[in-house]
C-alpha cells in the first residue's frame, strides 16, 4: 500500500469531488420530490409521506398531540460520503412522543414561516417556533437573557461595527485579530481528529506489516520472536507526505468554509427600510413596516435572523454569545432609531463598496 499511497490519495480526492458534484446536481436538478400531505379533521390528523423510491409513511394521531410547529435550519446530505450539498429551512410537526414529522423544506426562511403559519391557522393554539432561537419575537423559543444583553451591549465586539452615517444607521462585519483567532480556534478543533487519523493510519500500516511478517514466519518460533522484537523497536509513526497532504486538504476545506461564512456584510437602516448586502452580491431590501423582531439562532455558525414579508436577512458570524448578543442588541438599537433617521432613495442606499480585506485590517 505504501508504494501506491500517492495514487490512492489522488483517486480518493477525485472520487469525493465527483460524488459531491453529482449529489449536488441531483438535488438541484431532479424533478422528483418527496410528497407530503396532512389532512386535519376535528378528531384526527392523517399524515402521509411518499418518497421518489416509493417509500410510503402513514401516521394517524389526534390534533391535540401536536405540541409545536418547528422551523429548523438544516443541512441536506447527499452522495456516498453524505456531504452537505445545500442548506434549507425545514418545517416539522413536533408531537408529544418527541417524534417529528417533516412537512416542508425551503431555502427562504420567510417562505418556511409562511407554510408554518398556514398550518398553525388550521391547528388553533399550536405555536410556531424557530429551533434554537432567542429573542422578543413570538416565534422565539426563549427570551433573551437581560444580563447578557446588557453586558454585550456595553462591550465592544471586534468583529461588528455599528455607527450612524449619512446613509443611515449601519451595522457592518469586519475582520480583526479576534476574527483570525476565531478561525484559528475552529481549525484547531479539527486538528485533533486529523492527528488521530494520521497516527491510526501509521499504526495500521505498521501493524499490517507485523501481521504479514508473522504469517510468513509463524512455523519458526525463534524467527517469529526475533522478527516481533525487531519490528516493535523499528516502528516509525512519522507521517508520510500523503498523510500530510490529506491533513492539509482537509484543513484547507475547513478554512474555505469559515471564510465563506464570514464574508463582509453590511446592513443599513433608514427611516423606511433595511438594506442588506453580503460581499459584492445583490442587495436585499425589507420595508420596516413588515419586519418581525430579530431572532438570535445559535449553533456552530450562529446568525441574527431578520424576517420581512416575503424574504429574510441572515446576518452570520463566527462566535457564540458575544457575537450573537452584541449584534442583536446593536440591531435593536438601530431599529429603535429608525423614525429619527433620514429617508434615503433606494438607488443611493448602501451603494458604497464594501472594504477590501486589507482596508478592513
């Protein structure tokens, strides 16, 4: 195997890349969809799910057994390696027996919320909640902790800058030493597992050589004893270059993912609307009159979610409590100042380019 390590490494990388692209293409282009139906009657609910492979699931239960309607951010896994090919907002029914019945999957959180509201209208008294959310919104699981909100409102958050400009009240992410520290921390979380994989690979190779030699010499007990003693003394757990290349590729993929998540973002609040732009992409504008109270949603990659009438804004970051509460409190402050801010024409709002990484540093 050692003689073919380089070829095996290249082949596995190629297989993984092809499998990922094929799974992503299948998910985005396939016409077949999972069909779900829910029939609500006064004394019973009939649930039916059918998959493209003709797998059919039936459930029958009383409407009172539905505790909540959940909306959760989830990753869609596909392919032989179960890679994350897309991210969606999943609407599920949460029952008293802790089972979950999948209803919808949408890329737009506001569309997912509309589906959940439609079901809630047919199930009086059933609350709609975003899983893992905190805020003053009726769709939040829990209320914000007052002490944390006060602490992080007064404390400076290095990765988030809030200020009032001629365009309006502005919230912007920026790279700082804290940002690189957070990225390094996330990379170190992956290093431990990679080091374990490297060491176990070397142990497997040496142990395989040991078993091979034992099988050849087991008839001669003295030769076997000498071979075992020499093999143990000569074990070398120093990773070869293919092992280091595997670790470097894995770390590079994690780093690219983290950098993509923390792309520069800018949110501008004026007297009548909120304008959001990520990197150099298209702008999202939400009228203030249709906004719901912002939500903090935790997890490995937390976000502050702002929902309008037809779409939403996901302000993402890398940290946990400090970033979430710092961003949420500053956004709340900007929204409370909106009536005092000037009205800016849509064509001129937020048109200034986002600063480059060198300028941000």
